[in-house]
C-alpha cells in the first residue's frame, strides 16, 4: 500500500472517500428531507456528476500531464461510454415510452419497423457493460495506432482529436445514425428493472461513481509509479532518446491512450443515468477543451490536481451558469489564461508553494508530483 | 527441417563441423569484424556527405575518428545507427545484421549504443532512473509495467555509478548535474545496455580539463571489454586514448593508422592538422 502513497496521503484519501462515499449518501437516505443535515438529491446528482468528470480529468492527466499528449477529443470517449450505456437504458424503457411501442420513441418517430442490427445486444446488461469498455477502447486503439504510427505529435495531434470528436458529433446529430439524432437518449425509466429515479438507485449510482473514482486513482497511481510511468514521462520529455534506448514508444503511447479512453468511457456510462440524458453536444469540441482546462487548473502530472480541478471548475460552472449564464465562457477562457500565466502547475503547484513558504519541506509534494517511488 | 542446413542470415550451406551455434539476437563476429562498412555513399541534395566510405572495426577495438567539420563523421554514425539510409554501399554489424535495412530501435536493441554530441539525459528523472530506463531488459509494454529490479540489475547500476563517478548522486535529478556529469551519465546509460559496440560522438566537448582527463581514463577502462568508436575534435584527448586513428575528409577515409603515423601523413597535415 505504501508503495503507492505515503501513509499521510492514504489517510487523506480515505477521509475524503469516507465523506463523499459514506457520509453524504447516508445523510441523503437516512435523514428526512427538511432536516438541516439532509443532503438533497440535487447535491447527490451534482457531486455524482463531478466524480465522473474527475475520472475523465484523471485520464487526461495520464495522457497529457504524464505523457505529454494533449488530447482535445477526450469528451468523445466519455460520450461513447455514455451512449453505449444509454442504449441499454433506452431498451429498459420497454413499452412505457410515449408511443407505447417496443421500439425506442425516436425510432417510432422515424417510422422504423425494427431495431438496427447494432442495437441487438442493448437488452443485455452484460453486453452493454462490455460495450461501454469496448467502444471507446476500440476506437482509441485504432485511431491511436494510426496517429502514433504516423508520428503525429503535439498540436497536430490535438487538432486531429478535436476534429475527430467534431466529426463524431456531426454523425451523431444525424437521425439515420440510429442514436436519436440531436435529442439523443432521455426519459430513462429503469436499470435492471429497478426505477432509475428512486433515492436508492440515485444513491447507488452515486456511490458507484465514488468507488470508481477511488479505483481509477489507485490504478492511475499504480501506472505512473511503475517503470512504465517513468517511460511515459520520458516520452513527454525526450521521446526520440527513448526510442533510441530501444523502447517502441508507439505501443506505450497506445497503451496509455487506450487506458485513458476506457477510463473516460466508463465514467460516461456512470454519468448518463445520473443526469438522465445523453446527446451529441457531449461530443462538442468545447466539452473536450473544458476537460483539458480541468487538468490544467488542478495541476498536470499530479493525479490529485486534475481531480481537484474537475471539482473546482465544475463547481464554479454550476454557480456561474445560474448567476451569470452569458458570462461563463468568458470566465472559463480567462481562468485558463490566468492559470497558464500565473499558475503553470495549477492548484497543486500553488498549494506546494504555500507550504514551502510556511517552511514545510517540499520534498513530499515533489515526491507526489513526479516520483516514482524509488524502485 | 530441410536437408541442407542453413546458417542464419547468410543463406548459404554450412558444411558439417564448420557450423557454430548462431543466436539470431546476438551479433556474430566469429569470422570477422564487429563493424564493416564498405563503399558507403550518402548524398543530401547532391552534396555527398559520405563518398565511398569504407571502415572496419574489430571486436574489442578502440578506434578514434577525426576529421574537419563536414567530413562526414556524424553522418557515418547516423548510417551505423540506422538513422540515415545510405544511397549505396553495405554496412554490416557482425556478419549477419544488415544495418542498411534494420530499423533504428532494432539496431539499438541488437547492441549498438550511441552517445550523442549533446547530452540528452532525461532531465526530470533521477540519475538512478536514467540508468534504470536505459538498462538492457525486455522493453515491451507489459514487462515494463510489471518490472521490478533484480539484485543483479541493482548491482549493475551500482557498478556503473562507480565507473561514471556518480556514486552517491543517484537520487539527484539529471537536469541538476554539471555538463561533464551529464556526459558521464550518458556513457553510463550506454554501459547498462551492455552494448557490443559503443559509438561516442564528441564525448569531451565542453568539458573541463579535469573532466576530460577522467573521461579518457573511463574510456581506457572500457577498452578490450567493449568495441568503441570515438569521434572527436580534441586532439589532446585523442592523443591520450588513441590506439588507431581514422581520418575522414570529404566523406571518405584519408588516412588510417597509429596516432603518430597519421600525424606525420602529409595529406592529413594539409587538410586537417594544418601547418
């Protein structure tokens, strides 16, 4: 255990996890509404959403912070995981849709008579869970293989990923793709036969998201503290040197790129039943850029930073889009500029700076940032 | 099995008793030199960087290559390491590996280690991690993810740290080392790869006199156990380590022989040593 994190960090992780995954759900379920300690479903849904975002930020940190590959299409993998699970949710509606048909409403509306072949497995939860992993994973693997093999790097890679998610968005907007066009999927009723809007189900999804975030953190930490993690940072700093040492960096990049896509896809699958809708706007280029901003604001190459960044930026977004909806994008842009100029290492860098100023040794923070527990 | 036994890579028949076990992953020097370049020509936009260059390095040899700027020294290194493909000529590593065909990473894996002119260590990694990354191991993804250092590997790193005078500095970030120390770390990164052939491109460029002297000691320590090719401008340094010197000029070999022999060669004096 201490191979991954120092004991103090483990305690902090467990404290945060206990609060998020145990205390809040209990206050939601066990304390009656109206009581001052009651946590409303609004907060459970909001934080559940944030935890899904946090996993995507974590995935972003693996590929951008550690490996130096700036993906501006990470939202695509998130959305694909979401769509894969959304198909199952659509089938779970059964005959309770507006048209009382066996087919999902949008298909009735399009006058389709039967399910397209790629919807065949959507009734099965097992198949759906497989698809949640396989769809983003396969796309990332194939796309990554060709992109990395052609040695596409830096800003070119960012632009291509951006184009990829944009193209996917346009495709999903089309009604005849069979994914509900611009309305996407919504009006979900059940998961595994149980009502989706019940407090118990909501709490279960929330707790699952929390556990998933915790697991993703440990897996990411395991990856970056392994020798492979040191190879990834070496790819970021000096890729050609590493190739010269005999590492076929293509496969290392492909590994971390696919891992990040799968992590994001699963997060998307947990996200969709909590927010109750998935549509092509999740694939919009702006969404993917926001993911990069979460990571940058929190502090790249720290794992904790991007999680923090996802919570902080989305917290600000939730407040801002209610208070000053028209100014949110300006604020986001400003935030990005300021962080880049003043806090190149994000909130984590700021915290470290404050600690050193207070005279505490920076050693541990450094340990967390980069290191690789000494093998 | 075919009834005509075939020696790997040669495609010719092998008579009974003349065969020897050939490991397809090891360089085969049982019948000749470790490096064999013949009639290599490389041109860039009509300019011949290498012009019918021929060079033979024996196993265990320490060879210095000198020559004025633009003589083709670096291009020659690029051909040997697969970075540049020659337009003509043959380049063999041992008897079996055709350097004009193999990809760069494969050549590195087979045991040609190169130290670049400019030190390119991983600055955000510690000295220890630099050596760990460079070490000769299975460098595919899964073994790397699950890698743990064995006792023998730790010993190798400890020995190397001693050779390159960085004992006690293993936890320092490589970016914080002095220029000379970075050069040594580079050499250390070559040594842990246990290469068959070491190419050193200007190993003492920018070093202090003391650092240069130590580098000479270090290289002489390696002589015999390793085959080494040193490209260098610094004639004092070459004088300290040279056994056999090859002088390049305009992409081909101008002279070859002992240091004094070469220094006495009139054409060499004319084009390079001057006066």
